[in-house]
C-alpha cells in the first residue's frame, strides 16, 4: 500500500480534546463521515473501558464501507497488555522467559478485560478481508507514563504531597510499562513502515516491579518511604478506577520483539521509569503545572515580614522558612534520628549525635550559629522535598550578598551539586521598606508578648536596626546578588499598621508570581470548607431570624404597652365623665324625687285603676287637679 504524501490521521483518545469534542458534537453518521476522510484512524482504549464499544463500531463501520474507499486506509488499535494478564508461562520450566508478540495467539485476558481481547481479535480479523484497502494493527501497550502521568499519577501525587508511597500487595509483581512518547514513536513507525505482523507489543526494557517503581517515585518526589497495603485496598482507593487497580496488580515479564526487529527510532525511556525518573518527574511537573514557587522576603526588623510571609504561604500553600524555625526543626530531626535510628535514612546514629552535639554547643556559646554551619542548615532545608515540590517563602535570609552567594551558589569547586543548588534559588524577591520613625513607633506600640518573642525591646531593636542599615552598604547589599541573576526585586513601602497595606501588597505579589501552581485544596478540604461556609450561612441566617423575632417581639410588647396605656386613659376619661355627670344630675334628681315623682306615681296608680280610653289625657288632668303647688297657693290665699 503506497503511503500518501499527506496522511490525514484521526486519533480518538479518551483524555484528548478531540474525543470529548466528538462525543459531545458528532453523532454516528457525522463521525463516520470524518473517519472516511482520514487515511489513518487510531483508537486508544487503554484508559477507559467505555471506549471499547466506540472503537468496535468505528472499525466495523469502516470495514463495511471498504468498497467506497477513495484510497487505502489503516486502523490502529492501541490496546492494553491486560489482555495477556492470565496467560500461561511461555515455558513452564523457565518462568523468567518473557512473553513476546510472536506468541500473541496464546494470550489470555484478565476477566475484566474480556471485551478488550474480543475487540483485538475482531479488529485483526477485519484487516484480513482486503489488506490492500483496509489494514488493521493492534498495539498492546504497557502501562503508560510520562507527560503528566495517567495510571501512575496517583503515586506521583502522593509523593508530591509528602505522603508515603502506597504499594498494593507484596509489590513483587513485574509491571510492563512504556513512555507515552515511545508509544507514539511505535505508532508512527507502524504508519510509516506498515509491517507485516499485525499484532505488536509496545513495552520498554525495564521489567521493574511495582515496589521498585513506587519506591523510586517516593525517593525523588517524596519522603522516600513506602507503605505496603493489602491488594484489596487498591479497589477501595477513590483515585483509582477498577480498570487501573487491576492493571497495577498485573505481573507480566514481556519483551517487544517485533519493535526491536522491525523499527529503529530514538527511545525516550528505553529502560523504563525507574532508570529515567528525573526526566519523568520533570515532565510530570511541567505537564501538571506543579512548578515550585520560591520567594524571598527581605526588609528591616519589625517591618512586618512574618505577617506578609504567612499570608503568601497561605495563599500559595508554600512552606515558611525562617532561620529560627529551621534550626529548631533541624535539632528536632536530629534528636529523633538519635532516639529512633533508621538504616534507610542514610545517616548513621553516630553522625546524627555528633551533629546534634555540635549544634547545641554552638548555640550555647552564641545565640546564633556560625555562618558556615548556618548556611549548611539553611541550604539543607531549602533542598528538602517539600521546598522543591511546592516551594517556599524564605524570610529575612540571606542578609548580605556574600551569604546569598554561598547559600545559593555553593563552593566553586563543588561542581557536582550545582544543578541541585540552582533549583533552590528564589524566583521572586519581595523587599519591604519603611522609615525609621515608622519602625520605632511600631515597636513601641507592639504587645508585650510580641516584643519578648521577637526580641524587640527598644535597646535590642535599635542595635538590630543599626546592624541592618550597616549591611545595606552599596557593595554588600543582598539585593545586588539578585540583580546579578536577573531577578528584579519587588519593593513595597509599608506605611501603616493597618490591614489596608496588605491588600495592595498581596495584589502586587499575585501580579508578580501569578496563580498558585499546585493541586489546590483536596476534596476533603473542599468539603470542610463547604461545611464551614454552610455553617456560617446557617449561623448568619439563624442570627438574622433571631434579630427579626426579637424585633417582632419588641414591637408586640410595645403595641401591648400602648394598648394598655390607651385603655387606662379611656377608663380615666370615662370615670371622669361619670363623676361629672353624677355631679350635674344630683340636684335635678333630688328635685324630681322630692317634687315630681310622688305626684306622678299617684297619677299613674290612679290611671291603672281607672283604665281610661285616653290615659295620657287622664294623667294630665290628674296632675293638674292634684298639683301640690296649686294646693299650697290656695291655702295661702
């Protein structure tokens, strides 16, 4: 089959943008149209089992359209060595004999990868119909690593975070692997050379055990320790899928015979992950954006370096390095090494004891360490895995150009460690400034506990400030070292004790450094933060409800009080009116009872007895006849 001058390749990888784009935007008819326009179709089913169905459909759809091809096409299936997981030894008498792709017909798949081996067989069968028009290849790849990692990312992340490397089972299982670039070279060679064998193994020459791989990752990225766990724990780990857990527990000794025989390309990691760990780790950091942030905070005493350093560490999740803290941590580490000797630490108990005794003796003689010993202690701290992985904020050190030169450059004759020392030089420098009047005023207003803790008594502070100003001579100033290395310091003047200066300062730091270069908060931390925010929201809502209820209760009590006062006033008015009415009606009632009522009562009684037809006229006539006043006048006359 002649190779076209321009080869159009369709690559479907579950982790690629193209795969997500196709899955979301294209239906089967549109996808088939895209496939028909390509000379080479590559399907990678090593990451997720749900790609098996689509790969089978794509191969079948192309196979059914062979008669409509405008030219020859090639279908390459990147499968997994898990289709060999349950194969019987090639030679029962020689268990060290590796499997090769020459005996691929005898392979037996892991129970959870039966769909994969069925896909392999069907793809191979389709390619035998008309190999001139439609050729198919199966590339069984080892566990892939490099460029940010895939299946091994769990172990890289654990070590980067400073945790022990987990090994599931005894760790003696041999894991076939291949760098992602080498796998790409194999696929390109297949496209270019179109070899006669249609089934190829793509593995490197490592044959490392799982324990060797995890231990090497932990030694370069983490504390160098591993923790063995039962095999079952792999399936309980939320960061590993079932497919990944099965793959990590496989044990296969394999050799890519056809690749070595048929192809010639430049390997990136021919001898595996363990032998090329430094390259792989650098790719991991670059691809994942996990580059350390190294920052140095300088300035006069009492300017606020500690406060600023802590805020930067909190925002970027960095390690706070101070001279006092580093000396304390070093002594604590040496004391632990003396009490709990560990052969794997690389430092004998006698060496640790000698170093501990020397440091304590020097500290007793002098509040600080001799400069050479201090530089060694600080250099060792900056070269620890946490500082190399996440980064650091180095506070108030170095203080002179010569100190910086010896700390970051080392001795000129010690050329073997130059690469390591280069990796600890700060990328960014923040220099805080303030007037002497401001610093003195700030020290005088510090709390007593803070003054004693940071040795800021007026006499001591004046000496420290004078020593700092003396070190700022034009030739010996520490900033000159950074200028010589093209590191431009960010200078910021502190003008107040308030938090107002922190916001613009942090914004300038973020503008200089950029966004954090780490994994960010873990899922557990995210959940805790969500719970904290939910708790704060509930407390705020409860407080608002309580305030509303209190306002309503106060208003109700006020209404009751106003109603009671108004009712009381109404009662007083009514009582007053009754008293006034009583006082007004008393003379009239006396007059009526004395002068009118007796005669009226007699008239009514006479009316009732007589029962006249017109009682009103009868009563009127009776009153006229029996008017007592008329009788009195007649008697008087």
